[in-house]
């Protein structure tokens, strides 16, 4: 009987923990900068960044445009996230579709 009560208690606590999890899409209101700068501190001000929505591919037209070559440099993405009580919660970011180096 104690084992059944323990199992039910564990199941109930797991159910409560899972019900508190929230998932949000953060695909809107990103900014993109085509700049291979390695240092975050040396990036230009925000007015040089292009507003974008995800999914985004910075070289999607390389295969079909008239410009020679294929861009193989770094780029930057930026988004502001506002966290509710950041020290009281655990936040996880999960990115789907990120390319080879992210």
C-alpha cells in the first residue's frame, strides 16, 4: 500500500511540474546584421541592423543571383527577451533549424 501511495505521489508531482512548463515561439522581432566581426563589443549600433522574422536565411539567394561567389562569412542575430523573475525560474532556449555553426 505504501508503494502505491509513493508511486501516486511521484506521478502527481511530475504532473504538476509538467503543467507549469510553458513554451513560447520567439520568431518575431529579431534583428540581423551581415557582419563577420568576431567581437560583440565592436558591432555597429542598432540602426544598422535589419529587422527580420524567423525562419531567416541570409544566403538564400546565393544560388540564383547574378553575383559571383557564395557568401561564407559570419552574421549576427539579435533579439531582446524580457524574462519574468529571471532568478526564480529556469529558462531554456531551443533552436530548431540552426545551421552547422551557431
